C-alpha cells in the first residue's frame, strides 16, 4: 500500500473515531452523574462564590477527552485544515442529528408501546422526549463551544510546536487541550444558561470552574494516549514518513483561521 493511500486511510479512521465520540458525547450529555459517588467519595460541597457545588457532571465529559486527544493527533499529522474539515463536518452532523431526534420525539407513540411500561408507572413516550429533546440554548451553546474550542486547540497547538519543534509532544497536546477546554467550559454554560436561561454570571462561573477542574485532570490523565497514538501511527506510516507529514502540517497551519 502506497503512502498516500495510508494517509487517506489514517484520516478516515481518525475522523470516524472523532465524529463518533463527539456525537455520542452529545447524545449522553443529558445524563448528570456524581463523580464523587463514582469513586466512593462523599459530595465535595465546594463553596464557590456563594454556591455550594458538588462534582455533578454530564456523562458527555467522560467521552470528550477522547475527542480532544483525537483532535491533537489529527492536528499533528493533518494540520489546521484537517481539524477544521472534520470539526465543521461533525458540527453539521450533530445539528442534523438533533433535528432528526427532535422530529422523532413529535411522532405519535404506538399505544401498545406506551402500555408495555404503564404497569411500572412510566410514561415511556414522555421519558423518551425528556431524555432526547434538549433545549435550543443547550444545542447552540454546545455547538458554539465545540467549534470555538477546536479552533483554539489547533491554534495553541501549533504555537507550542513552533516553540519546541517536534519535541515535547505532551506540551502542545496537553497544553492546547487545557486552554481550549477552559474556554469551552464557560462558553457552553454562558450561552445555554445565561443567554437562553436564567443563570447569573456568578453561577456560570461557579459551575464552569467545577466542570473545568474535572476536564483539567482528565486531560492530563489522557496524555499517555497521545503518545500511544503517535507510536501506532509511526508504526503504520513509518517513522520517517510520519515525521515528514507532521512537519508539512505544521508549516501549513499558521494563523487562527
């Protein structure tokens, strides 16, 4: 198999993994879980700006670190254009998925389907709508934060690469993720719950900090996966060819847009 075919296959695999994780993260994001209960700890009860908060997070944050790791790997080998291409495609497909799901919640339920769960005291059609139908503010906030986070990630990534060259993969991968997720954590809350909701700025800041604490440690914990990805790609393309396309990607990735 020639090098160009390998590069195409690599981009398809990385893009498929990226898109799937981003879409699933959006779908499961309606569930809120307790991070403290997950590890057997009592609620944190943090007092931030007058609000008592625990580490209650959306299930989507479990998957988003894989999205950002994949972003960094695509960034390394396909540069800004590669990240922009898959990011805008993913945002469009997420919006399309929300439209289809929204339409599905409006379909009249079959009586037998509702009756199957009636003995359990559950209105399955109502539950389906509540779980899958997200508010317009959440959808707009999520997509805006996603695209802004991706653009910031790719920009900061290549700023670090210009300073360090091909060395210090951990710095450009983890550093760009930490910065982009800082912005992402507050943008989605600001749009969804301040612009379209009834939160005040203090509450946005408080909840955003709690979310970012989790993302901060998750990003650091995911650093070995970045190195694993580089190792597998070096094996697949060959070290010399992998270094070559990485350098080409860096040269073509100047500027924010």
